[in-house]
């Protein structure tokens, strides 16, 4: 039982936590509220979270726009290849760093982590000139390669830390039974490391699906535009269609929210277990 003198501190703690949760969730609530408001209600003083006459016209406007379909398809293609390639390379490289010690192996991890600290705005200029020379500017290949430059190092670091928690004895037992080293990796290690793999997949998906800076600077036409850039097109030179903008933002955020809610348990488990020896 809690002592009476601890009750006030418990109440204060929960109030602070509730306030922090409200601050974190409020932008999403306001986004959904704005997306179902009519134009006449957007500028009401004082503003109202629950509109008087909710409407789905903004969602109809967004979903009936051809440029949104093309942007959605581009985002799906880029995200799919970034996730698949990142997982494939991160599994192999992470396993190698976890199981094979060579001179400078620790510095490889440090270099990968340092690379994550470099702001994307610093990388965009050399990447722009590189893709221009390679004639890949305004292509989905450029977006995929640029995203991979950021997702692969983080994926390798996360999975190598997670593989360290998998006992070597399980792999040795599999080898005694006649399984090759690659077979032991895919049949024994990967099923155990599923939470870590899912956490890397979620991280990669969120990064590729919502990436804005590279998509803004490396795409020049609607043919290669992704969803985050398509949202910005609802802002005109002299006005912004806030209802459609918020509806488009909700459409973009929905897949991320759904995947995170479905895989939240694995994501938290993968981060916590991978951090033990990271």
C-alpha cells in the first residue's frame, strides 16, 4: 500500500504525465479536427476542436486528386525497396559485426553512428551533384539510394547489438546437425531476432515513408513526387487549403500509425533487448 504522504507525489506525477501526453497528442488531434472542418470554420475565434458541421469533403478532394495517386505509388515503391534492401544488408552486416571480430570492428560501429549525427541538409548538396553526374536526378533510384545511405548504417548497428544477445551455442548445435553457417543464421538466429528485425523494419519504413528533404530536392516533377511533397502542393502562392492539407497529412500518417500499433510490442522489445550490449 502507498503511504499517505506519497499520494500527493503520485497525483502530481500522473498529472505531469497526462499533461505531457496531451502536448504530444494535441497536434494529431488538431490535424484530424481541421481535416473534417468546412472552410468557414477554419478561422473561427475562438477555435473549436469539434466542428459544428463535420464534413469529409477534404478527404474526397485529396483522394480524387490524380497527383495523390501517383505520389502514393511512388512512396510505396521507394519505401518497399528501402525496407527490403536495408533488412537484407543490415542482417548480413550486423551478423558479421556481431560474430566476427576483426581489427577496427568497433570503430566501424562508431563510424556508422557518427554518420547518423550528420544533418540531412549537409548531405543534400553532394548527393544532388552526385546524382546529377550519374543522370539519376528526378528518378526514384535517387530517392532509394539517398534513403539507404541513412537507414542501412542504423539498421546494421541495431541488429549487430541484437545478435550479440543470441547465444552462440544455438548456432553451434545447428552446425553439428549439419546446417551451414548461412543456414544457421536464417533458420536459428533470425527467428530469435524477430523483434530486432521488426524494429529495424519499422524504423526504416517510417524514415522512407515520411522523408521530405531528399524528396524535395532530388525530384523535379510530379512523375517522381512522393506523398510528403504532394501534401505541400495544396499550399498556393497566396493561400493554403488547410482542410485538404490536413486531410492529406492524415492519409499519410495512417499507415505509419497502423503499423506502429500492430508491431509496437516487437518494436519496444527490439530496442530494449538490442540496447543491452549495444
